[in-house]
C-alpha cells in the first residue's frame, strides 16, 4: 500500500486570475479504484497532469508512486501490434501483456494487425492491457469510453472492476457504478473523496444539497429578520441620541445620565444585531459552495401534418466492397424518440447522415415527409473554429437565445470571447447542442451527443428530452441515458 498525499494544492493558468484549484488537501490510497467526476472545464485532466508533475503548482504532492497515463501515443502505429507494443515499453514482459489482452476480451489474432487498423475499442483495450501489465504503477485513465459502443464499454467496465490502483475520468454513470469504489469529485470550490460508486455518491450529494438549501433558506429568513430589527434599533438609537443634542433645560440636566445610558444601550443593541447579521451572512456564504445547479433547457419543436416523418425500406449501406449494414427497415413517427444501438462500424452514423440528406452510398429507399425540417448534431466537433458571434451569423441563430442556452449549460461569459478551437471537447459539443436547441425543427437527429459531456449536463439534457418530448433519432452509447430518454431502441447489429 502507498499513499498519494496532496497538501495545500493551488493552481491557475498563466494569464488568468481564477484558481482552478485552491488549497486542496486530500489523501488517496493507491489500491483504490477512484472515479474522477466534475463539470466540463473544472480541471479533471489538469489534476491528472499535476499528479504527473507536468505543470508547476503551489503546495505539495507527496508520493513514491509511479504514474501512467491513458491514452498515450503509439510512436509507430503502422507497425504490427507485437512490434508496436515493444516500442511503447521495451521493458515489458510480453506474456503479461498477452494475459491482460485475453482478460480484456481481445483475440490474439490482433497481434498480426497494425495498431492503426484496429477499431477504437480494440485500441483502447490494447493500451489498457499494456498499462496493467506493468506492476506497482498507478494508472490515470482519462475518458476511455469515448467512441466505445455499449458492448465494448461492458467489457472494459468488467475488466476494470477486477483491477485496483487507478483514477478513472468518465461521464458514464453506468460505467462508473460497475468499476469504482471511491468517487473523487471536483466541486465548485474544492475536491472531495467519498467511498462508494457514483450512485451512492449522487444520493448522498442530493441529501447534502437539500440540507444546505434548507439551511440557506433559514439563514436568508434570519438575515431579513435581523436587517429589520437592526433598522428599527438604528432608528431608536438615533432618536435617543438626538435628545442629547441642543437640550439645555433643567429637566434635561436632571435626566442627562439616564438619557446617555439609554442611548448607549440602544447603540450597543444596534451593533449586536449588525454583528449577528454579519455572522449569519458569513455562514450563508459557506453553504451552497458545492451545490451544482442546472437550469431547465427549453425547446419548441415544430409539428408536421404527417404522422410518419421518415421511413427506411430495405436499406443497405456499402463502402466499396464492404457492406456495413443491410435490410434496415425503420419508421420514425411524430413524437417518437428512437435510439440506434449497435457495435462500432455497423452504420449507425451513416444512417443518420442519409436521413439528414448527405451523400452516402446505399441501396434501398429513404422516404421523408415533404417540407420536413431537421436539426442535426454531428459526432465530429473538430471543425469548430472562430468566434461564437461568427458561428451565430453563419447558422442564422438567435444570438440571445444561443448564448442563454450556453450559460445554462455552465459556460462562463469569459468563454464567449475565446475562439472555439481553444474549447474543450465537451464545450464544443455543448455549442452544437445549443445550436440544435435554437433551431425549430420537426425532427432532431443527434449523433453521440454526450461524448465528453459532463455528468451534470447529461442529466440536464436527459430531463429536457423527457419534459419536452421532441421527435428524435439518437445514436448514443451511454446506456442509462438511452434507457431514460428513448421509447424504442433499434439494434442495427441484427438487421442482417
């Protein structure tokens, strides 16, 4: 057993005035399986980089632990996998890597392939196998589930549940529940650790938030009462004080000591009330420090005069000689929310592109209702560059509504001034989601909308869909999200 001891850790990026972390203190056992969660832009990856010593910081990180980071770059991805593994870690014991590959569900035939020909899921599994083959290393695993289909996520989740000694960054609630025993939460003002999985942490957080909000309401009522009492005391004190001024009568001389004492007491009462008020305000400031609030998103979808908006008949999609799917039959009726499920490469994204009207080689029929308006969120965000104002103009969006939606999805006003190429992957995805929510459409087509999106925003989007009930076709590998927002799931893998 070894400890990672973080003492008074503070960090901010050069050129900014806001701390990412300030006076963070925590201890982690290297046998724990920690799930690292937090809002987009809160510093999860930054925290991992600080642990690895890649950035200068204030405070101390005391440990003798050796850290490994996922994902890492494979120098020669065009070489056969066996040779590529040896180049990644020349000191590795190859039999241990093969053992880990078997445990994570990889066929040994992949050793004859080059790394760059492997699927995203296979590449993820190979990299994890290499890292876990090393002994006495603590792994920092940064979002391994992105672009993994549901089946691959289950395999990786089960694999990690049998391991120990890692920090896992993930926004998939179902995935976290199955493989972590502690939650490391990057909150608004601090980082805290709690034993358990995501669901137990979330339930405890809800209780804490409810207590803090109730206590906050009580303090606000006390502050209002104290303000009124302090105001009344001030008026009385001033009135008594005024009797000491300009009074030279015999009666005043006889009562001067009494009036002075009365004035002193009233002034003291006023000061005591104001002091109590200040203490209550300070107590109030300490509350709600970690309460994550999510505002309600809204949308007004259009209603089409036809019940069936899209129909696919005997659809087959091919790229060259490779058939990716065949015999796909699908109807999208108004008011439906359909999830497309299947392994990577089975044609889900291609189906969405066809519905949107993109040129994809196919056979079969695609029937769309006349005058159908579609809002599309693509999977890829790498093309987002320039400033938001230009983006708004190019897509003819309502700027006020667009920026309001981004604010509701936890964008700071400072982000509005930055070019989009500097945004995190999660922030770029939120830009596309805000664009879609600005567009009034009959049908909303979303391709993996939750990639890189934080857990709190996922729940916010989930609640929005359940409350608004737009007609949607969604490709998404977050099982809990898909189960909660769709009324039917079509499996493309079984369309053969």
